[in-house]
C-alpha cells in the first residue's frame, strides 16, 4: 500500500478549516477550498495562491510531497474528497472506454465489457495494482484512438440539450450579480451627492465644522443601515444553511484579537534566555587536565567540554544570591541543585527573562 | 535562568513543601534531609489527602495509572501513576522511577510534563501525580492519516515546542535520552509536553563514561551505535531531527528491526561516516565501515526530494540536526536560533494545532508504557548488544 495513496476521509461540516493556514470557514465567509487531482489534499484558495503562484511546488500537506501545479487546482464538487477522487477516476476511465450497448452484438458481450472496465476502475480507485491498471487504460486508448473519438462525438450530441439548460441557469446568475452591482453603484452615488451637498453648503458660507460633522454623521448613519442590512442578509443565509452559530459581532471581535496577537514576532525561546548572571563562558580555560579530551576516543562521540565548563561555573556560583541567614543548615546539594532551582521558572518568579 | 540556578538554596526549602519527601526515594542520597519519621508520615498523609483517586485507566508492567483530581477542585484532573514495587530491586524502586521523579521534580517548563506531587500509599508504592493529558501523543497524530491533516506551520510549531523542552533540559544539564514522538504528549491547550524521564541523566563530568544503551533505536544517533561513552546533548538533537523528519513523512524516517538494520538505514539515508566527514570516528569502539562502495553523504538536492514540504531552509535545519558527526550537529540552542523559525509561515498557535482526542485510555497508555524497553541494569529488557560480527566479516 502506497503511503500517499490514502485520501483524507470526509471532513466534518462544522468548523471546516484549512489544514495549512488554519483559517476557519466561519471566520471567513468568502473562503474557498481547492483540491488538486494529483493528491486531493484540500487547502484554501489563499494558500494555493501563496504557495503555487511562483511555479510548481511540493504539496504543503505533511506526508504528501507530491509536486503540484497551480493550474490543476480546482474547487471540489463533492464534500467527500474520497468521492471526488472516485468520480474523477470514473470520468477518466469512461472517456476512454466509451462504447455503448449498440456497439455490441449481444447483451452478454456488453456486460463482459462493462465488467472489464469496472475491474480497471476499481483497481485505480482502491490503489490495487495501479501500474497494471494504468497500463491497460493506456493500451486501450492507443489501440482505439479513432473509435474513441467518434464515440465522443456521438455522446456530445446527446449532451447538447443539457448544456443549453445549463447556459440558461448561468445567465440568470449573471443577472442577479448585475443587480447587486447596481445596488452598490447606487450607494456610491448617494455618497457622492452628500459630498456635493456639503460643498455647496460650504460655498454658501455655512459653518465648516458643523456642516462637516453633520455630513459625516449622515454618511455614518447610512453606512450603519447598510451594514445591518448586510448582516441580516448573511445571517439569513446562515439560517438557511442551518449553520448559524456565530453572529457578525462576535466574528469581528475575534478577527481583531487575532490580528493583535499576530504582531509580536515568534520567539522560539518563548521568553526564556540562557544568560548567566555571574559569569561569561570563555572559549578555553587552559585546564591541562582536560587536554586528553581532544583525543578522538573522547571527542569523536561529541563530548563537549564547554558544556562542562558551563555547568561547573554554574554550580560554583549557585548560591551567590543567597544569604546565609536565609538558608537552613542543610549542605548545598551538588548535582541535584541545578534543577531544584528551576522550580522557580513558574510564573510567580520575579525574574525578568 | 542563571539567576534561577543561583537561587538554589532558597528554593530548596520551597520545594520541600510542594513535594513531600516522606518515604522519599532520595533518602539514600547525601543531600537530602531526613525529617523525623512521624513528621514524614504526617507530611505524606497530608499530600496524599490532597488528591482523590478515581477509576483506574490503565495498567502496565511498571505502573498502574488512575485518573484523579484535586480534592479541593474536582475540575482539575490529574493522572496518578502508581509505580509497582519491583522485586528485583533491593530498594523496591527501580532506577528509572527514581530518575523520573528526580528530573521531573527539577524541570519546570511549559513544554515538560509537570509532576505535581509524589506520595506513597499504604503498600509503600510510590505515586506520581502528573498532568492529565487527554489528547494522546505526537505519534498518534502522525499516524492518524485518516483524520488529521497538517502542514508546515504546524510542524514548525511542534518543533519549536519540542526544541524548547530539549533546550531547557540541556540548559539545566540534563540529557533526556529517550526523545521520540510517543514520549511527546499533547495537552488540552495544544502545548506539547516532553515526558518520560526514565532514561535521563545529568551531563557527565570529563572522562566519566556514560552508557550507549539509551534512546529507542529508531531515534538513536550513530555515535551511540558506535558505543561512544563520552557524548553530549546533541544525542537528543538527533532524536529531535528524526521526529522532524517523521512529522513531514508521516512515517518513521530511519527504522529497522535490529540495531544493525537501523544503523544501516542511517547510512542509506544520510551517508557513510568516514574519517573525512567525521574525524576520529574510526577510533570509536564499535565503528564499522558498511558495505563498499562507500555511500557518500546525502546531498541537499536528495533531501529536498523527500522533504520538499519543509522548504530549503527547513531542509537545512533537518540536515544540520541529522549531521553524522556530533560535533557538526546543531546544539539544541542553535536549533531554536535557526532561520527556519524566523521565516514564513509563522508557527501555528498552540490552540489551533490539530490534535487527536485520545481520551482517557490513551492517556493511560502513554503513562504506563514507562520508559522504554532499554536502559542500564534492566536485565533482560536491556537493548540487545550490537552485533557487528556479520558486518565486519
Ligand atoms: Zn498532497
Ligand atoms: Zn489555507
């Protein structure tokens, strides 16, 4: 079984998110998911733009590493990507094995033919002997080039009526979009008029400050109305989809908070530092005793004398910040001490890191 | 941090109050003070009384694991790991248990599993009270192809957290010596927690030999296969490098059934260690040239073929973590300083990371597994001796 052959299982409806950038659908209404038939890993449109706009690149989903091209990305037709892949395979097979019942003398011959086709299809879908199945498909395609072409033409004629109906649907969608654009244009015109009115009033010698404020308020009021209308429309849509879990207000807050956090650069050390307060580690202390450590028997395993210098100094200085009166009469522990101190890494420590 | 180190003495007394020393496993060490027996018993009772033990959620060779919570706050869940008395140890407690308690008690970091308390129960068993980790471990996430998809930003976030945990251990002179995905637990808030300190030890003094029989072999660096006795923190960096590779591939990068096969897998994956690329390597006790012709060091282009998801900078980091010669390998600090963590994409926030809801059962699995099947002085369970006879021929 091929590692990359596995296709992600159907994703859950709620909280659908991009596995690459973790944008969530409920936070970004306009978010679209794309897949590439090379591996069927879904990711959001902006990830596709970001990663593949400069040419082919490795699929960003860990464990895949297939090289993908921008041009082959498309919106999946099905929510179940397993299904998406199966449909693609079936379409591909059907384009090659495109004989129809009328081409056969008997029904049995036709059924045998369908059986063979299904075997190839099944193997491709289930990733069983894929190479063999692909070879069969190629061989048939090469051997029946002419026939396939003419069958394709025949099938197309049957499809034409269907296509005409689709065109009509497309048209009505275009009309709806046009209406939306008109509406937008109207609000723009409204604003323009407001501005003109303001200028006129100013020309007529009105108090600039008052007039400007009035005009701004009017505009703000109208914007507010439009915003609310939009919000209502969106939430109505959400209700229609049965997934209205978040109000527009909550959404905005969340987004703003995220942006705020995003501003701090990532700190791989998460605020901790290895600065020692009482000493600076030297490159070499000239302790002849340790010269032998340069011999390969000792050094080739990676033993690092600097780690020892660091520890020895740390232990030597540990306790410098402690007054005798504070400590109990216990003897300071030797090795275990290093860590005991670490308990102070808890937030209550007054250390500034 | 330095300041922390130097605060040792003041903190020592604080420590005593949070972690009861009654029936302490340290009573045989010179630096421990011994409270009067009745006081010890009282302290122990007090500690024990703080927790309520609920149902058992797992059992293993070394420990049984129970779910529990603070008596004062039923919503604060803990896992109580009750170590079984080992009859083959005179003290009744294995070296691993002692190590684990010692290091967990010492190391407090957001990416290292927290030991809340230690107490003994009536039957003289040691109980460790640990953070409850309901989301399983990193290995489960890597393996769950069907339900978990993740990308570079997630890998980067996980490596940052694992890197911090490793660096923090080293900064405090502790070698973990068993880093692998199943020892990296996932907290409810998405943070990774390095766990299982059963094979950990403090950095060795000069000339003080250490055992090479540590680290589960798929994550073990070549110097340990060559029986190096004097090694450093970068053994853990190698393990982290293997984890990084595995996160990308979603399957183990270097693997094999026997130690011999694993070493061979290292050579096939990264190249044959020679005197040229690793001066002095031939002086290591178990060094062996694998089959000629010598496989050259793996090029960056070859690594890009396999790890393209990481991008060129990520592949640089991976290669530097998996340098054969430990002296050329990055230290855990250098790992965190690497360009990889500075460039886009920014690491995913912990809360947004994908995780698998492993539930109680997995939490118990993780804890009871107890260290690994290898280690010093553990009789039959010690890692098999390397057999290089066949390779030398
Ligand atoms: Zn993919
Ligand atoms: Zn995305």
